[in-house]
């Protein structure tokens, strides 16, 4: 067997012969789940790249009932996981049922085979595909019949939260016509920076691991203060195009202080929307995706569901 060139356990290993071994998030589950209160199916959003998304719709939805639209971007440092793994399928089933929304879970190309900005570009392509349903004549009937495009939310965890932020920023520049981004939910967002803040580790080995992951995902980056990774240094942050933001952090998460700093930065930099933060005490990164979920995961689910439904009469 080829020798290991780079070891990023527990995420992945790269071998000298070019082989990539992903160590988690490699399982694929079908959309059909008879035990769920949610229907789901896979739909191609980019025929050119053979990329799909998984759609979710509560089973008790009336034929012409309009629901808030949740677009979800999975995490995994841009390197691992898919929209079709059991982790994300189970979570979207739970979230869509709890919040009574229609969901679009986006699959995108992963680094290092497809370095950034591939994941961002694919996510934007998926959003343009979603927006093609605004007038009720798009290719997917669930979206034509049930999506309320005045109440669109982006949500993601870790790298997916990073994507959610970047998509809201891009919407501010390029505009998805007919789409109102009511809010974004950033769960344990994958933000970083060259200089440590708060209680972030100062040891070179820990920071080198974090920087190595980013370099693997984005080899053309100018470093950890790249605007794609560190929104705290983005002079255009106040142009974030959505009405409200919920930032979820976990007390023991390496990325906790970045999420808190992002929350504070939005509050102080002139952004016109509403931002709130919730912290799960005693918990680590993406704890809410692990099975079986505990009390803190239940509280987080309830909070996100409430956030997605605040504007309902």
C-alpha cells in the first residue's frame, strides 16, 4: 500500500500515489424512509457536473400550501461528507419535520479533487436552480407548489455554515431574482484567522493542523485571513444580504470564539439586520448531528425551528 503523504485524521488521509482515503461520512442512504414524517427525493440541479440535491417535504402538506424554504449546506471542512450520508439525511428529516419547512440539501464537489471555489460555485448554481422555481414553472413540482420564496433561509454546519454566509454575501452582489433571504443559520461556523483570538490555541501544531486543512481545501488561498475563511476582516461584511442571523456555538468547540466574534462584528459594523447567538454548554463541534441526540441538541433544534418560523402569523 502506498505511503501516507498527509494525515488529517479523523477526517482523511492523502497517500503519495494520489489516493485519498476519507475516514468518515462515506455512507450513502436512499431518500426513501417509510418511518419518517417527511418525504424526500434526489433531483439533479447541475446536469453538466452531475450534481444533485435532496429535497424534503413534510407528508402532511396540503397540495398548494406554501412553506418556508430551507436550503442546507453540509459540513465537513469542504473535504468530507455528502448531502446523502446518514448523518445529514437523518438530521434534515428531523429538522424539516420539526420546523414544517420544505428543504433542499445541496451536494457539492469536494476538495482536494475539486479545490475551492468549487464548493461555493456549485452552491450558487444550486441556488440559481432553486430560484428558477420563483414563478411556479421550474423543473421540480415540490418547489413550484410549496416553496415560499419570500421566506428563504440558508443553513449549514461548519463548512456548510461558511458556505451559507458566503452565499448570503454573494446574493448581496448578484441577486437571486424573486428570492428574499429571510435569514441564515450558522451552526458552529468554520471561520478561522491568522492570529488567535479569545481562547483559541496558540500552539503552532494545533494551528498548523487547522491551516493545513484550509490549504488542502483552497491551495490558491493567501492564507487564513482569506475573506473566504475570515469574515472578520471583510470590509463588506455589513452588506450581508439577509434580514436576520442565528449563530450557534458550542462551549468546547475549537471554532467557538470565531462564531462569537462574527456575532459581535455584525452587531457593531452597521449591518441592518437582527443577529442572535446561542451557546451549548459542555458540547463540542457539531454535537447536534451525533446520534443519539441529547437535551442540548433538542434545544438547538427547537431554537432553529422557531427562527425559521418567527414571521408566521
